[in-house]
């Protein structure tokens, strides 16, 4: 899917969804390109839900000269939307800001729950394994993991490129290598929000959890861990949750790392 029309700034299998639900849908291959906002499933979704979906398509977009972007494996922009039990395997190439394995940008109570990414991510700035950027009160990333490598010029994180002070990121881990000229973090590139139970492999690079830290909200929970520690986190992640979202990787489909309970 290729779009460079100036009047059409969103691209995906769906261009824009308002107040709807996308469920039980997968994209096996393809190449989605747009000068602005792009996602494997949808360019932008407002006040909706994406449940049990995946994408293996390559998603490419953004415009560095105009500073517009938001590129995600599932959605480019998610506004007041819940994305649950989804995954991305496709490569993400962002030519501007906000690039993520699941979403480029999550705004206004956007929630990313029980999702994972294994696709490689490259971007100009604010790039993360799950989200490039999350902001506004109620926005949350919970019970997610990333295995994709991330490379960007400014602010990259294994889970999030940048989080706002009103957001929550909890019960997540990243094993991907994170590289940035400025602000590389094993968990978050530019940290401002609330963190809990976050882990990364400190030997994969970088050696610290957050590239830039503007507050001390839960930063101590962004722990650098070696491989064996992360493989033993299932019970810790499940603590205090009514329904256990994590399980052991008994069939070795994830190299022994904890997997989500909906994964076969």
C-alpha cells in the first residue's frame, strides 16, 4: 500500500477508524508506505479497540523535513483506544518522530495490554519496542515485551521512546538492543512517567534503564538484568493480577523467556 497524496495523511489496511473494533485479523506480508501516519492494521484509531490482531508487513513512513510521523506495527496513532493481545513481526522504518512496534503514538487513555513486538525498528527520534510515544492521563502499557532491535538518532527505548508524566508503564521486559546518539534506554528513552516491574538485558546495550530521566517516578524499577533473571520473571509479573497474563515458555517458542497466556 503506497500513499503520497497530500490530502491523505494516514495509511494502513484501514486508513482511519472512529469508535469501532478491529478483531481477529492478521496481515501476513506487504509493504505499507506513507509520508505521515502509518500502521500495519490502521493508520489512526480513535475511541476504539484492536483485539487479537497481528502484522508481519513492513511499515515505512514519516517526513523528516515536515517533522510529521507516527509509525506503528499495529497502529500509527491510537487515541483513547485499547490494543490488546496483538503482536508485530514486521520491520518499522520511521523517517521522523514516534515509531513503535505496536503503535507510533498513544494519546488520551490509550492502553496497550498483553502485546509483543519482534520486528526491527529504525527511526529519526522517539522510537520504542512497543510505542514511540505515550502521553496524557490514563495512557498505559502493561504486560508487554519486545525482542526487536531499535536504532534511532534521538530517544530510543526497549519499550517506549518517550513517556509523559501522567502515564504508566508496568510489567514489561525488553531483550532487544537499543542504540541512539542521544537518550538510549533499555526500557525508555526519555522518562517522565510512572514505572513498575520493568526489565531489560543490560549487556545488550545500553547498560541503563532510561536514557533521560526528568523525574524519579519509579525509576528504580527499571532494572538491568541478565538473561537468566528475565527467564524467571513469570511469577513476579503475575503477582497481584486477578487473571495471570503471563506463563512459562514450556515449549520454547520464545527462547525460554516469559510469554503471554494467549500465545500458542
